[in-house]
C-alpha cells in the first residue's frame, strides 16, 4: 500500500492527545479538522508555526482530493475521490428531504442528507449486477480515508459540522471485509468534539458475510445493519452474489437473529429488483416466509442499468405489485426512489467512466 503519510483523520481524539503535546493542541486540531474543515496545517491559525511544521512532516490532513463529480437534477452528487497512492473510489451525497419554508420565509424543516461511503478500492464479493466488481479488489481503505469522505462532502456542500447527517456504508466495497477500519471510523464519527454522528445515524450495509455479522454484533457499536439480500433462494443468490456459496441465505438469517438490535428498530433488507429475475409474486411469497421471525423492513431497489450489463430495470407496475404483496402479508416495505438516475449512479460507474474503462 503506497500511502506516503498517515492522515490526521486516522486518529481518535484520545490518540491525537497522546501523539501531540501539549494535549490541548490536539483538541484544537480536532476542532480545526471537524468543525472548520481545515485542509492543511497552515489553515490552523492558533497552532504554533513550529508544531505545524513538525506535523506537516509526519501527517497529511485530508488524504483525499475530488477529481470528478456529477450532480443530478434531484440533488444527488456522485464524487470520484483520489487518495495519496493515486487510487480512486466513490462517495455519494444524497438529498433525502427538501428544505421547507413557511409563508414568512422561515425554514421550518432543514433539508436532510445522507452520505454513501466506500470502504474499499474495488471489492472481493464479485456481485454480477455491480460494476465495482469489474475492476476486482485493490485494497482496504484506512479509517482516515473512510472518515475523510464525510468531511470532504460536508465541506464541499457547505454543510455545517453540527448539522445532522446520516451515513450508510454502502459505497464501493464490502464493509465487513474491512471490519477493523470500519469499526474505528464508526467510533471517530461518534466523537462528541468531532462530527458527533451517533451510531443510530450510521448504517452498515453488507452482502451477508454471516461470520462477520456476528463479529460486528459482538463489538456492540450500536449501528444499524442492512442486508443486501436480493434473492430468496440460494440458486439465484449464488448467481447474483457468488460469495453466497460460502455464506448462504440461512446462515445470514441466523446471524441477523443474533445481532443486537434496538427493540424499536427494524433490520433493513435491501432487495435489488431485476426484471424477470426476482420480481415475481412467487419470490414475494418466499420473502415473506423467509423473514417471518425477524422484525424486518424491506427496501425494494430498482436495478440501475449500466453499459454492458445483461440485467434490466423492472417495470414500475411489477415493483408496486411486489410491494403490495409484502405489505398485505405483514412486512413493512418501501420502494427506494431512484436517486441520480440521470448521472453515473450505479456503484463504480463514475470511476469506470472517468478512468476510461467503459
């Protein structure tokens, strides 16, 4: 891994206070990077010049640079970010709710945003519907590279540090394949004197590494979990997600049952709907049976076509019929609005496009 210097974002506040003396300087630096979005040590006005020079020799502040971005009509922004070693990955800024203004011109509901974060360059899982799989796996991201995605996107969108934001680990890569760095990033996000993004605002989306679901559960970090299920029988799921041969549907369901979940919350099951693959009522019936013993919510997702794929986007009527069957049989179910359909929205698509591989 050719990372020239560690990033300040790699450290918790406690670790920084052990690294930088006097320790109050570490607290000041923490404020500069998370509250002021400082991009370099030079930006930190109340830090002594000698300390700035010393830190500059050992660390970088932000290990990421924005090399490309595409903005959708719906407010979605897809970013291509480059790291110190020249490798790139993606992060997405998603507008979930519009700002609402009353008749006096006052804001009574702020716009709500979610950031979709990557955890790896490439991915080992090899899902046949995902463009990220095309490039194979390169490396894990460091905790600092995960954290820096959120800071970079907040800064680029003038989103104040204390405004609430949700994080979904649903970008490039399988989060649970990079569990140690993921767990550290989750803790850094939670730091009260940093971004203060609580565990309940963080969701880890996994393609279903059942043994790692157990490990994440044992860490008891308080995050939500979302399972990328996408199929109701092992034959189809193994076609879509080859890793299913090692972590089949029943092992995933059992791991989810063991996962510590807030009693008021539900486990999210992501179900990517592909035309003539898994969009029929027979599949809906199997899904109801499969999730019968879990307090679940199903999120139906339209397949986002990309150049070269053999899969098709489902019909809206079939999506609605599928949803209605689940709801009528006791499952909470939503259809996810397709975000960024007019830009390179599918995972890995902007990276492929910019790097000239499509």
